[in-house]
C-alpha cells in the first residue's frame, strides 16, 4: 500500500454559535475517517496486550478514530479471542486482554 492510502482523513472546523445578548460560543467539529489504516491497526493490536483495561473511547482519542469504528474493531478482536468483555451487564463496555 502506498502512503496516500494509509492517511486518516480528519477535518477540523470551528463554528461560532450566537447566544443571547450578543454573546457567541465556539464549538469545534472534528470529522474523522471511518476506516482504520493497517499500520494503526497493528499498533492497536500490539498495545492491547499491554493494557489492563480497554475502552473504545480511549483508543479513539489516542489514534484519532471514530468510536463506532473502534467498537467494530473491538468486537472483531473479541471474536478472535484476543480480548474479552469484563462484565456484559455493564452499559459501558470494558474489555480486558485475554491471557
């Protein structure tokens, strides 16, 4: 694969919202790519075994990915037996490495 295919598309924009009495509020909008490049996926796979707990939001923030994409990747890793769900009854999905 070439370097052009390995890039993650991230667009950042700032919006000014009008508020009451002439005040404005700035909101940052980040649009991320829905696909994970192979090099980043390898790095995620290696770092998962070294962690005590795995959250989709932590991985998404660290590698600048969408949370929905990371959730799909974690489900795939769970099916492969690389990680397991800590407690299926929790609303927040916390994974731990399979040892």
